[in-house]
């Protein structure tokens, strides 16, 4: 936690204690557990990913802050996060898009779900996309920087920079769903 601002420390503590939707390997609800317990015990939660594109078809990529519990400092191709206990996938996607990038009041297109599993990050994930040309309002505790890039440039960046593997799987599902 060296170098973290007091806001980042407080945000991380609050995030670790949030009650997250706890599910089994078939995505059946088992109730809720604090986020940190899901990670440390290797249990499964629910997560959402929202791919944000602009009118030119460029994808918003953002770099996570160093205070994130998983993939700190990594690039991400989607806004998103954990589904809170009692929340739907869609409600979570809207909430996360607003929290991380300041985007509200827009319709989300659903592209399916997938299961992601690696140590400390086991999730049933729902993938959404939307188009937005307004200004972004980045959440400083979670998002260090963001930009829109053509998909070809995103793939070039993925080849040379660390990206969150779960959001890359969300991007694959999104691309596979396109006509």
C-alpha cells in the first residue's frame, strides 16, 4: 500500500468487504460473500464486462490503478467488475460503467456469458457492449488512464503490454458474436 493515496486505501478496503454474488460452477446462486473471501478461498463470483466503443468503432481501453487487488497496472478492454449480492448482471454492468468511466443512461447490448478461472479470480461473466461519443469521467481510484483505439491498434497493444486475461476473453466473446 506504499504510494497509495488515502482515497485508494479506503476504496480498496471498501471494495474487499463488498458482498459479492457467490455462485457454483453452473452459475447457481449460493448467496453472498465478501469479495476478499471469494478470492482467498478460490470461490466463484459473478462479474460483468462492458466493451465501450465510440461512433468510429474504436474501443475504449484503460489502465487499472496499482491499488487494484488483481491485475494492478494492467490494461483492460472493458469496464466492469463484480456483481453485488442481490444485483443482476445487467444492473452491475450499468453500475460499473458509470463508476469507472462516468457513462450513464445508455442501452447495453448483451453478447453472452462465459466462465473464467485462474487462481484468485474465478467468475461467471456476462459481456455487454455499447456505443458512446461523450466525454469520459474516470474513477481515479480504479482507472489511471483511458483512450479509444481502433481494434487493430488494440490487438497490437495486447501483443506488447499486460492486459487483464478475463477481459480479453470477454473481447473474444464479443468479436465472435459480431455478424
